[in-house]
């Protein structure tokens, strides 16, 4: 086992001087050896500290998190050549700080913005021009090859993203995805914003993951201020996060059903998604759980009235959800569309480092709630949920299973009162020269925030990693050799975030 | 008699959008919703007609010609259709071939207009639209062979007007059941219904028919929609006459019986759409092929019976 990297815990405040500062070659070897023995990349980014650029890498294996940093060279031999999970992270570093990973197999822009340092652009882009700038899409030659470009403006009401298909007839040879249309610069915005604005900026990073994002942020702030939330708040947070998972998974199942033109579940799921959102509304006055989770606790209590209302609604919804799931999976025409469609093998999923439901559908049972639990998850038993087939069916089934489990979790937590003292807007005094990384299993998978502070306790770098950052390439992989008409179905089965990715 | 035929022709044109809305109602019912009003299609047509059309600068006259030709083709087709057993406006020996190729002409111009936009989606939709109806045409031809074999006539009115459908049943009962199923599959395919196509989807990559008309707007789009309603009415009439071949001679009774039968066809289409998902694109041709197999089988059977 690698011992050069420092072993840390989820949400643990670490003094920055304790983070091993390695020579580049040791840093690279150490990171690669951890990934080699089954580890995955949680975060890998660069930051600027008093003029010097440093690279910091947070890795995980089955049990622990590891961290180390090094001085960033202007160009370095790419990690991706040896280990694919670094792929997106290296591109991101190249874009944000103009550091060139030499030999990177597919060096292209991630979000299309000038780098933070104002040095020469790695991609040779002129940012006054529209995406894709100085970039030729991946091309396939041949008489029967045709190229289909979809987006960034889509027929439905969805977020903007550009998809480029190389097809032979109806069969997709390659799908290239270009995002960045919603880049708002959240990571830099945080540094200049007053701390009262932090929670609002962060929970709106991706509106459908408000609870997940505010939870990651709050845990990071709790670590940096050394004051944790009470037990009752931990329970309310779990309820909110599970309700978020429920509403989104329900919506996804309905959308999957709608995409194969099977209407009854699509309609019922649409209604039930609203019911779950309304449960969050009862909890905190906002359907998406905004303003509920804040550093050191929650802003709204779980009164006995609310508890009873939620229990009643859940008791009413549970049989309905089960019924719709049964209807969906027992319809043979639906199953014939779901099964063997867009298969991502376990090997590919390992290489790409898929997380969340998409990863579990390909047999990777990793779940932050079980592997790095925080809040009340420490005393909950979260099942594995891994499915072997890696197809649309598996991704739908994982969601269905998680819906049942989440309802059971919420049900059990509502049985006993959760007493908590609601928090206000106390100013945060962060410990100086500190580092913290928080992970949570948001409904799309491992969501992670990482905060570094300087000597004065000001935020030096705020790094957000949405699970979609790992999974977009999984969608690309799923589409290989699949009919182009199955793209919407596959896309929905992943249902990744555009704005969470674009930051 | 001629006046009556023309009145029925005009009547059919007027009620066609209404029946299409029945499908929407049935689907809404299965989905636990109220659904749009039954007159929704008229509102849509009026709304579209009030709008202006937008033409891409890269398109040519072909693009503008597409909706007009396909609408006119269907309007002409209906003139040959015996509605509720009443003799059609026009009829001549072999008119069914003319009718089929008029429908083909309409499709050709829709495809040509789609190709004219040079959009990758529309090209894809055109390829699909050209692919599946070929099989439909083959099974339709097979049905014609069967009908010709049974009656010795070769025009629509000799098979579908007055008491003729009853005669068909009497001469070859059981194979005609196959013909009804086969025609229903053709109806679903030709009119872009589930399980072949999904008229409700907004996902351009999965569409067949809808994607070809994405660039049409305003009155042009109204013509396409109107044509689609009437095309569906055409196929539904054929099936309705077969499943309900009675003809009492009293016009009012016949019309209500016919209206009930055609309503059944539309409701059946709506139920089909509600209870099943659509097929994967590469399975669709197998499904459509079933219609050919059934028609073929029916013909073989009657060859045996009639000799």
C-alpha cells in the first residue's frame, strides 16, 4: 500500500502543512500506484498559492481517502496515459491553469473559458469566438458515414449541450459530447463573494442537487470552523437528501418510460415526483430543499406535525410507487427496449471511474453513504445495489431499488422525533491554512467539495466536483455501437447534469 | 347519387381531425389524465393557419411544394374512398393502384422536402420513412391480390361500398381476419403511431415522420397535419368497413353504424399506443413485415378455398 499519500477522512479538517508536499515524480508514482490497486480519483486540481501553482490530488480506495500535493510543472507527462480515471481532471487543470499534460490522449477544452493565470492557452482558442473555437470534432471517414450534430439548443426543455454522432446508417460509431454552455465560473465567483452569498451560489450550482450541494458545503464549513451539527440536524439532512433522491429517481423512471412511448408510468411518475417535491416543501418551504441545510445544522425543525404529515404522505405514496415500478418492469415491450441497450461493461466502468447509479448499474457497488458515511448514514445500513448488466435496464432497476430503499430510510427516520436547534446566519470564522474535502452520495452519485484556506482564513480555492464529471464519458461509451434512435433513452438513463458539470 | 357522394367526401374531410383527437383522449384516459378537448385538432389547425411560415434560406421550391402536394394527394385519395358504404366520387377499374401511388406521391414529396433542408435529422427521418412503408406497400399489394381473387373486381368501391364487405366475409371469412390485422399494422405504420413511431415525442433522433416536418411552420405545417388526419381516416375507413360490414340500406342507420365502427378503430389505435412501448428502430421492420406475412398467408388460404 502506498504510504506517501496522507490518509484522511471524509469531512476531516487537515492543516495544510500536514498534506505531503511531494516531488512531482513521487506524486505521479504515488497517485498511479493507488489507482493501480483499485483506487479512484475523487478530486485532482490545481490552485495558486502565493504565486506558486500547486496540484493536489485526492484519491479513494475501498476504505480510505488519500491526499498529497506537488508543485505544478508547466508541462508534465500525462497521468491519463497510464490510468484513464485522470482523463477529465487533467483536461480541467490544463484549461484552468494552462498546464500541459504531455501525451494526453484527448486534450480538448472542458468548459471553454480562458485560464485563470492569463498564460497562453493550451488549446490555442480565441475565446471571443463561440464554442468549439479552435477545435475539430472527432471525425470518421467513409462513404457511408454520416455525422449528426444535436444541440446545444434542443427540441425539449433541457439544458444545453452539444452532441456529435458519427454514424454508419442507424448505428453510432462514436459520440462526442461538448459541454460548457452554462459555465458561470462558480469556483471563482465564490472567492470574490461575501460569505452570506456562499450557500446560495453553491446550492444553485445544480438546482436539482440543491440539498446535495448545500450539504457538501455545510460539512466543509463545519470542518473548517470546528463546530459540527447536532444529531437531530443529521437526521433531517438525511431525510432531505433521500427525498431529493426520491423525487429525481421518480422523475427519471417516468422519463425513461416516456422515451419508449409507454405513457401510464410516465404520467404517474410525473405526478409522484411532484408529491415527493411537496414533501420537501413541507419540510422547509422549498420544493428543492433550498435554504434547508446550512453550516452547523438546518434552518427548519422537524416538528411533530410535519413528521406526521410526511409519514401519512409516504404511507400513501409507497404502494403507488411500488405499483408503478411493477407496471414498468412487467411490460414486455418496455423490457425489450431497456434490456441490452447501451451496455457499459464493468471493465469500462472501472476505467472511466463511473459513480452513482450509473456505476452501480455496471457492477461498481461504490456508494458514499456506505463507504464514507457522514451525518446519520453512519447508523444506517445501505445495501449494495450493484447490477451486473450495465444496460438501460440496470440503470432503471438501480433507481427503482433505491427509491424503495430511500422510502424505507425516510420512513424509519420519521418514526422518532429529531430534536435540533435551528441555526441562523452566524458569521463563519474559518481555520487558517486548512484543507477539507467532503463527499456525499447525491442522487447522481459522489458529489464532492474541497476547500483550501490561506493563512488569514480566507478561502484560497473552492473546488466542486459533480458526479456528472465522471459519468459523461460513460454515456459516450454506452452509445458505441448502439442505434442512434436509442440515444435519448440512454441519455435519460444516465440523466447527467449540465450545469453541475459546467460550474 | 353524385351529390350524396360529394357530401360524404366533404363530411369526411371535416370530421377527420375530430377522430384523431379521439386517440389523444384514449391515451389521456390510460394515463390518468383529462386530456385535450375533442376539438383540439381544429384549434391547432386554425392556430397554424393564422401564423406565417418561416423558410430557411437554404431551401428551394421543393420545400414549399412538399406540404401542398402531400395534402392534395390525400384529398384526391379520399375521392375514391367509399365512406359508410356510399359510392365514392370517382371510381374506375384499377383505381386502387392509382390511390396507392397517390399516397406514394405524397410521401415522395414529403421526403423530398425533408431532404431539401439538408438537416441531418430530416435526412435520417426520410431514410426511415422511405424504408418502412415499402413493406406496407408490399402487404397492401398482397391484400389487393386477395380481394381481386375473391371478387374479380379491382376497384375500391367494388370492395367497400354497399353490402360488398359482407360478400367478402362470406367468400373468405377467416382469412379476412388476417387482412384486418394486417391493415391495422399498415395503419399504425403509415400514420406514424406507436409502436412504430411516437407522435408525442420531441426527441428528434427517435422520430420517423415528425422529424421530416420539423422545418415546416404555419400554414405549411397545417397542411401536413390536415393531410395526416385524412390519411389516418382513409385507412381507418377501410378497416371499419371490414369489421362492421353491415349495410341496412337506411342511410341514417348506416352512417351511425359506420361512425361507431370507425370510432372503434381509432379507440383501438389509442389503446395500442397506451398499453405498449414503441419498438426499437431495428425491430420495427419485423413488426411491419408481420402485416405482409399475414396478408400473404390469407391469400394462400383463399387460393385453397376458391381454387
